[in-house]
């Protein structure tokens, strides 16, 4: 994550910050407000539908109470067969007498009974405009089945068996003395009528018996137009997204605004669905007729306007995010393009190219920055010309001074060897002079800071030859520079170290000894080379080695009067390497008394021919 953030430019980070502290809190707040609106609307909608359900349930109960009262009319029906028009307590028995055919002459009993029953049924039809059919099914005193039918819509009843099946007469509980409600069904049992109707039924009993022992006489059925229920439902419709269910005690849908659910068994959860559910259920307690009202609201549809508002809000937030992102990319490109161009120019300055300038056509911050950059580049160039060049010249002078200390030292020692050899054995002098002339040519020839390591080793071999010409012992020199022969090294960095190895290491042991020169790539960096000069001389004790290391670590150049020639060669070679390559390069000396000394030269590995 941190690596990804580092790759972003400042303007992109600024855009992300704006999104984090601006759009994200706004999105959270919008979501909170939208969800609260939905919760509040759900609560209000639930309360509204609860009131509507209670109103509808009450209206349905009132309607059924009306038909409950009408269904009791057989007990109070008065007929002329009683012989007077005065209402009496025993008038309830008139309907039973008609059913049983009492007080009718035997020869006309069937006709008279049918006439009076049809008259009564027509009367029941006229009591309420919602009643579309009246039926009575029962048995006479002899157990004979009776059925009488009447309708305001048809004069012909065609199928008694169909009617009995639709109202469930065979399975009827003949002991119930309350009104029963039968779900809607078609009225195909009347000729030409197929309109749906629901039916209320009431058993009729012979009340002459003792209490608790009233024989069943028959059942009165009233077909009620379902439009009566439709009118109730239409009066409480709110959003149009709700579905009303009128359920009986057996979970059978008595009636519903969704017509295909009528007559089906439906099971709803015991509790209203909670927040977040798709369906909101409002229910009422069952009334005395066993009917309860359930309102089901599809919240996805009911809340669609709020959801649309929420979607629009998210759309605007998304559009703002995209606009901010696209503008960020646009302005980021406009901002970073000149900065990247400026960075490339800075890279050129790092490589010493100061004759550069940036176009500054705009008056904004980038234009001002470009102008300041051009001024900085020019001032830096002037500063380099005034100060840095002076420093370089000073370093070159110091380097030249270091070389000048080495050259006289080398020539003085070599001439001393030839002089001593001439006194002892004049035959070696010509060869020694030839070797010396090559070395002098090497020293005073074309000034070259760097030479191939192979040539530097060749000059050391000539020096050892001159040395062996005058000493009593013999110095054996070996060199292993395989693969490193073409590496460029500063001139005269090996001869002072080899001379030191003889004077302070091999000479004290009698003049016989070995010197090994070995070159290899540095183990720590492939861009560096290590040159080791090892001898098997007398070595140094810890005190002498410590003094030498202190000398090498100092910043002052080696001077003859301070160091008595004994370490001037090592010190000057060390300082030259540090001047050329840096403070981390130079000479390291390790030594063990009685065993020998190793001088390790660390410098950069530069390939190629001689560099002027």
C-alpha cells in the first residue's frame, strides 16, 4: 500500500484526500439518510396499513353481522297459517311447520309447502341487495331430503347436487348454531349464472325440544355477491402495491384482491416481517366468524420512489467521483509534464551540463517555477565557474605535489643502487642503466594519470632487477594479474610499496625473500579491483602497524621531514588513490611480526587503453 502511494504524484494524492474526506463521508451520510427515510416510511406505511386493516376488518365484521342477523329470520318468520296477524312468542315455529308440512292438507301438502318456502326465500332475497340467492337444505319428519332454491338473477335452478358439493353440505357439522362462512365460488347451479359469490349458512333447529336437545331441521344458505367485499377492499386501497387476504380459521383464503389465491391454503409467518425483508405483513385478529384480514405489501414496489431517489443520489456521487478522478488525471498530466521535463533537465545538470533552460510561457506556479529553475541553473553554472573549478585546480595541484614527492625519491634510490654497483662490479652497470632509462622514460614521458596494470607490473620487475644487482641476497618477484592486465591504475602505485617491502621487511632478514603481486575483482563490488602486494619479510609489531595506520588515516600528505622516508611511499600512494576515487578507497595494511606484510590496494576498475 505504501509503495503504491509513493508512486502517486502530489495532485493524485490530493484528489484521493478530497475523495476520502469529502465524497466518502457524503456517501455514508446519504446512505444513512436514505435508510432512515426508508425506516420512517416503512413505519408510517405499517401504521397506515394497520389502520386500514382495522377499518376493513371492522367493515367486514359489520357486513357479516348484518347477514348473521338476516340468517336468523326463519326463527321470527310469520305466516298466515297461524291464523292471526299478531306477533306472538311462538311465531318462530312457523318456518318449522312449513318445512315439516304441518297444518297442510295431505293431498296438497307438497304443493303448498313448496309455494310457501319459495315465497319465504324470495322474501329473503329482497331483504338485502347483496343477496343473489337463497337456499334451504334439510329433511322432513320422515327423513326425506328437502331442498328449496331462489335467486334474484335466475328463475331456474338446475343442479342441487352441484350446490350441495360447493357448499360442503355432506360434511356439514349439523350441531353448529352459529353462522358459517363459505369461501367464494361460482353459481353455476343456477341457469345462466356463473358469477362468483360467497355463502353464509346457518343451521335451523326445532326449538320445541328441551334445552340442549333441539333436533336439526335444515340449513339456510345465503349467496352474497362478492362485489360487496370488493367494495370494502376498494375503499381502503392506498398505494396499489398491497394485496389483501381474508383468511378463515383453516388458513383457506376466503377472499383476496389477488383472485387466483381465493380458495387456496396459504400459510403466513406468525410475526410481521422485520425491517429489511421484502414483504411487510399486517394482520388482524380473527373475528367471531373466524375470519382475519392480512395485508401484504411488496416493499420493493412500495419503496421504489425512495429507492429511485437513493439511486439518483448514488449516481450523482458516482458522477462526482468520476468527474473528480478525470479532472485529477487531466490536471495531474498538465502539472507533472513540466515537472518531469524539469527533472530530466536536472539529470543533465547532475552530469555537468548547465547550458539548459525551460520554457516558461505561463504565468501560473509552473511558469514561475520554470523561471526560478532557469535562474538556478545559470547561477549554478556561474558558481561552478567561480568556485568548483578553483577547487579542482587545487586538487590537481595537490596531486601533482604528491607525484613530485614520489619521483625524486624513486630516482634517488635507483641512482644510489647504480653507484654502489659500479663500485663493486662495473659489468652490470650498462644493463642497470638501460633499466633505469626505461624507468625514467616511464616517469618523465607523456603525463598519464592512469596506465594498464600490466605496464605497472613490468616497471616493478625492472625495479626489482636493479635492486637485485646490488644486494647480497635475492628478491623473488611473482605476479598473478590474469584477467586484470588491462585494468587502468594510477602510475607508480606498486614501486613504492615493493620498495617498502624490501627495505622494512626483506632486508632486515638478510636480503632474501619473496614478493607476490596479485590482482582480482573485489568481492563486495564488481566495479572495484583489489591489488595485494605480499612479502615474507620480518613484518611489523602492533605498535608500528598502529602508527602506520594512523599515518594513512590522516588528511595531510606525507612529507619527508615528518616521516623520515620510511612511509612516504605508502602515504603518497594512499592519498593519490583517495583523490582519484574517493574516501572509501585507498590502502589497507595488515602485518604479522616474523611472518610478513600484506598491502591491499582498493580502487575502481576502469577498462581500456592508456588515458592521457
